């Protein structure tokens, strides 16, 4: 029978697992704009290792405090909510990471190449020749 302390531990560990998954998604995809995927990958893998450890520990806590423990421990662990959230988050993050890496390598350079040229509207009164007194008009 679950006690109050085990219920409280489940809630706190579940919130920690959600926070670690949010950290993983932030590191892998969104919070570092302007960086290449090669520089985002090590931080994303570190955050993934942290999220995996926290979610598996939370799933283990959920499994051990279950009201009806099953004979197959591995399947019961995989059916807990934190582990399922981890697996779905990894699948989503890997898909979005691969799409963003592909777009960065193959699509974004086409956008930069097709940008309109900057037009400089300088008047003849402020030309660089007039700024230098030693410039000679040929």
C-alpha cells in the first residue's frame, strides 16, 4: 500500500523528469539559435543522458510503488508514464533535429543566396572622394 511519502516522491520525481525532458528539448532544438547542429549535438546528448537517467529512475519508482506489481518487471517499467514520455520525446526530438540539420545544410544557403542586393543611396556630396582632400579627380 502506497504511503504518503511514496506518493509525494512520485510527484516530485515526475516533475523532475518533465523538467529534464524540457531541458533536453531546449538543448537539442530551440534555445540556441544561430548555432550549427555540430555544436548543439554534444550538449543535446548530455541533456539526453540526464533525462534518460531521471526518467528511468522515476519509472522505477512508479513500478516499485505500484499497487499490483506484475511478474515482468521490464514491461512494467516500459509502461510507466515517465518512460513513455521519454521515448516519445526522443522520437520527436530526433525527427526534428534531423529535419533542422537537413534544412540548415540544404535549404538555408539557398535563402541567403537569393537575398536582394543592398543598394547604397549615397549622394554625390558625401562621396568618398570628397571626404579625402588629397583625392584627385581624373
